[in-house]
C-alpha cells in the first residue's frame, strides 16, 4: 500500500507548470461519483429495435442540420425570460 507520505513527496516533485494537471487528476480520483462510474460494469445489454430507430433518427437529423449545439441550448435555457 502506498503511504500518504510517498504521495506528498511525489506532489512536491511536480514542476509548477504541471500542478494544474496534477490537481485535475487528484480531484477526479477524489470524486466519489466519478469513482463509482469508473467502477461500474460496462453496459452490455444489446440495443433494442427502438434504440436502433432512435439512433437512425438522430443521424438523419444531424445530416439535415436539425440539431442544436449544447452551448446554444444552454444559452437558450439560461437566458432570463
């Protein structure tokens, strides 16, 4: 088992320019929701005919430009009425 002192030593040796990346990596490891998602079993259920139809409809909408970007949607939803 790795002792916390060893991790502190490693952290102290990280160059200042890499501290942001180290913080992001540690934050991800400390996030219980993310850890649970990473440990969850892979979804291995086969796609249903309804799933396949929905995927095809989505592809068709995308190919015809009938889509909204996430940024545009968020801007529209967050805009005060």
